[in-house]
């Protein structure tokens, strides 16, 4: 049931913003740092797989625990894990330590569904889709400032982005401790988190369809995320060694910044307006169409030779995902009963995380077959997701 007090929208926005900025800081330099330790393209993409695997395993656990013990304790615990993971990344001196650091940070990053549950706790059903767009706007801003700063800091010192990310996580802990109210008090429910995790196998068909649609879409998006830096390097970078690595990181950072700026405008304003008149299910399907088109034109735009024109793909990707993500989160929230908001949204988050496991695992092999292959495969998966989404209707 929605709270009668003022919903903590700004608080949730800032939690997610700082979280995503920490991730965005590391992304531009991560593949090239791993490459410096001797990683192949396939191994580089597996770093993203490790991060997502921890999210997949722990999102339902954190969601179930937040339903039982409250949102604040879970947010504080996971943010501490994130800070430690970023510090470990900054001090890593081998490929194995890079993997370990990303695993720990991924375990902490499984808290997004808990932040979503805070909004679900405090908003009426008809308002939840628009409320979830706030999280999308925070993601967008995080991917504006995070990669932009990450590209700059990486040139100064390869450890600087991760150290700055750890500082942001520490700031987030202080913010949650002092400003974020508890929206789901302790219930005393004795049911184990493991039992809640297995509820995934007993979902009704509507929720199964939602989670599977999310999985397909995020798999497609992850294929792009994990190879876009390598694709940009192959297409536009001619320098070698350190200079080439810096140039590739800068161009990748610019691509992600454009994604972020577009997402901020779309989710901070456009999508929130559209959801007043457009059903969540309709906007979800429109978003899938735009994502599919944007993935399919990436090789076409690259063949034209203009990086400025290539950035059109970033704009379309952000617009499509901005329509899909909040509308899907709203649909999941509307499908779940009030006492299962945390676990329901966490299961959708696990669908996303599973996509970020499968996508990076396939990305390196597909890129080795042909540089455009990850994007064309992603477009095909998005078409399948669109077909899956056709029968979806919101429960109110």
C-alpha cells in the first residue's frame, strides 16, 4: 500500500545515481586494463559476466530479505560491499583480482530492486510506472557523469576511476543512513531467503512472461555493451599501445555519455509524460522496437565512417531502453501483491542479470566471428522479445 507521506523519490534517485556513477566510472577503462593484464576479447567480456552473475544470484536474496527485514538494512549492507569491491579493483595487480573485485561489486549492485521496492512501497499502483522512470533518469545521469569522469581519470591513473567510485559508494552509505526512511518495516516472516528464491520456479504465467521478456532484451543490450568499445577501437582507432588505449577509452566514454544524456531527457521528462496517457504494456513494446532498430543499424552507421553519425545509434538505444525499463518495472510491480514487491522486482532484476551473464558470454565469441555479429544477434533477440511482449497486459 502506498504511503500517505511524501514518497522518497529524490532519495531513491540519488541512491541509484551514485551507484550507477560508480559503475560508469570503471566501464570505459575496464576492457583496456584487462587487456593490459593479457586478457583476450573473450576473457574481457567475461569480467562483465562475473559482475552480472553475482547480481543474478543475489538479487532475489536481497529482495526477499528486504521484504522481511526492511529496505534500509539491505541498502546499507550492499553499498558497503560495493565500496569494498571498487577498492579491490583499484588495487588489483592481476586479472584474477580484477575478476574478484567485479564479483564483489556485482554482489553489492544487486540492490537496484530494493531501491525500486522503496518506490513501490510509497506509490499507488497507477503511479508506479512513472515513479520507476525516476530510476531510469538516475541511470542516465550516472552514465553521463560516470563514463565522462572515468575517461578523464583513466588518463591520469588507471586506479583513479575505481578509487573515485569507492568514494561515491561511501558517500551513498552516509546518505542512506541519514536521509532514507524505512518503507517496509520488519515483518518477522520466518520464511528463508532460499525459499523465496525458489519462488522463481512457481511464478504465474504473466510474471514468467515479463521476466523472460526482460531477460531477452537485456541479453541483446549486453551484447552491445560488452563489445562496443572493441568495435569502436577496431573501426576508428589507428594509434597503438597506450595512445591507442586512451583514444579508444575516450571514444567509448563519449558513446556512453550520449546514451546517458538521452536517457536523462527521455526518462526524466518524455517517458513520465507518455505514461500518463500510454499504458505500460504499449510503451514496453514500442521500446523493444526502437532497441531492435538501433542495434541493427550500428554496423550500417559505422560503415559510413563518421563517428558523429555513429552516435545516432547511441541516441536510439537510450530512447528505446528508456521506454522499456520503467514500463517493464511498472508492469512487474502491478503483477505482484504488496507483500511481495521486493522479491517480484528482484526476480525481474535477476532476469536482467541473467541477460548480462549470457550476453557477455556470447559477445566475445560473436565478435570473433565478425565485428557486427553481436549487434545483429541482439536485434534478432529483441524481435523475439517483442513477440513475447504482445500478450502482456497490466494488472491493476
